[in-house]
C-alpha cells in the first residue's frame, strides 16, 4: 500500500496586498510628512550656499558641507552624537506612542505611500486593481501596467540621482547625466539606489517591514502598558455584525473589514496588536469613516493604552500617565545630549592642527651650536575664508622658530608646513622636554589651537 505523499511549503506564498485609499486626520498627517520629507530630500540638494552646494558630502576631498558648517573626518564625534540622538529619539517616541517613525517618516513607508498613490492614479482604487489583476493580458492591461512601472522607474532613478547628488555636486552631475558621461562610480550608485527604491517600494513593500526591518522584532522591548498604541475596543465592538434592528444584540463593529482593506501590511487589528502593525493609523481613519456612516461615535479603533482599556481611564488620565519615569528619563538624557552637542558646535574652533615630528631628523646641531628639531604642522582651515595663521612655541628657554612663523591657508584648505625649532643647549639639559605649539588666526585671536609635542636635546 502506497503511503500518502504530503507536500508542505517551508515558506508561505506571498499574497499581493492592495490597500484601499483612506482619508482622515491621520492620513493627512502622513501625507504632510511625505511632502515635507521629500521637499527636503529633493530640494536641499539644489540649494546654493557661498558659491557651492548647501549640503554636500564631498567624500573625495574628505569635506562635508552642511550650510555654513564644514566638517572633516576628525569631526566624526558629531556623527556619533547624531546617531545617539537618533537612537534616543526612537526610544522616546516608541515608549510614548509606539511606531511613529515607521508609520509616518520611515523612507520605506514614505516611498511605498508615493508608489501606491501612483498605482491608484494609473490603475484605479483597490477594487479596480483587483479586477485588473484577474483579467487576462490585453492591450489595455499592458498599457496600464507599463505606464505604472514607467512612472515608478522614472521616480526611482530620480531618487537615485538625487542621492548621488549629495556626494557629487548635483549640478555637475546633471550635466554629466545629460551628456551621458557619468563616471562608473556615479552610474553604479544611481542605478543601485534607483533599483533599491523601485524594488522596495514597488514590489516588496510590506515584506521589508515584516521580514527585513529588525525594528519590528525588538519594538516590544520598548513598549509597556502605558504606551499609546493602535487598539480595537473589543468591549464596545463585540459581537461583530450588522445591526439586526432588534435592539442591542450587536456591538458597534459592523464587520465591514475596512480596517483590513486599508492596512498596508494586511493585518486585522481586531485580533490585537501584532508586530506587523507599523502604526500608520490607516485603520483608525477607515473605521471612523464607517462609524460616521452608520451613525455611531468614532474611536472604535483608536490610539489608546493597555491600562486605559483595562481600567477605563479617561483621556486626561491616559495622557497624564505618558509622563512616567521611563519617558522622563529618556527625555532628560535626550535633551542633555542635544544641549551638549549644541554647546560643542557653538564653541567649535574652525581650525585644526596636527603636529608630526620629522623622524628623519630627530635632533641635530646647526650653526652657532644650536640644537634643532624639525616638525611638520598640518594646519586645517575649516572656514570658507582665506586666513593667515601665526605659529608660536613655548616651554623652553631660548626656544625659537627658525622658519617662517606664519602660514596662509585658503578656504577649507589643509596645508602641511615644515617647522624648525632651535634652542641654546647651554640653557637646556639633555633629554626630552615638553613644548607647546600655538597656532592663532591673525584676524581673529579667538581662533586659536594649542598642541603639545616634545623637543629632544642630545
């Protein structure tokens, strides 16, 4: 007797999700942030500033321009602080109101929203798209699909072009693109970033949030019972079903499944909070529209907390519990780091100096019986103005600079300057002695840097 063969898939076949268009307070906020983030991303790259691009990460020359500030690789501490601020902000916002970043400002959410808007404009709303997908291939279907993907590809390539435009000056890059003369580096990254945008926002969509983004997996560690999350009021909504007209035998939920149809990840929020929920609140707007139509109060699906539902807390009580110790600690640490970063930027000296001893001539005797040590000073002018700097030394009797005591640097220029120091050996004992270099801008005494080194007397 033949044994029955059972075929089992290791992975579930992906079912295409066609979210329904939704309007409401949260949808308006989401689109406001979509427009704001894209105006910044696409627009800032074209802003001029002091004859250059306002924001430019010039990796080739190791200079990073952000409006009036110029950063060098030595300023990596500011990048570290920025990452710390971003992480603390994520912790704070998640502890207060869940996945706000995912639902409103994450690039995956933003570009998916844009691509779905294009899809709706070309193919129609949810029902029209479902019907189109079931149709056999026809000339009309081919035109609609080709038109949609054509717009997607164009937007994705423009996104890749803009991304590279923050590294290569965007006006120069545009001229190269028009002349079809972009270098291999620019060509690769425009195509790579364009392909990533097209694939993530056009094809993978919710799969990125469900399976690729680690935030979905560890978000629960930042939640507690006073975190505002999207909730379904089961006590008010159950039992589900359309009103029978015989009294109050049904809850407010009419089981229309609008909350599922508008969800970009395809979950049913009525089954409770799930890790797939990105907190976009589309289900709240959809449910509120239905409640208005059936003449019932809004808020069957709403932002609330576990404690508020369990203890039937009023809104004032619920929001008051948002200021709990955990949130206050996050807020205090975040503002402390922001204040320290702002203070550091305000007190930042636009001059950097590195002192390097010349190992080929550690110490030697020169004319007059003086002992000479040779150094190389790397003077980095981090401003966009030409400046003259004066070099002075201290720390030993009779110590003097035997080379030109000043150096002229151009805007954002780094110069390597040879410096010879001499001392009378009769005034200094043999051995190693600490000395101090002082480099000061002649036009502004506040711009000064001191660096230590050693002077060797044999």
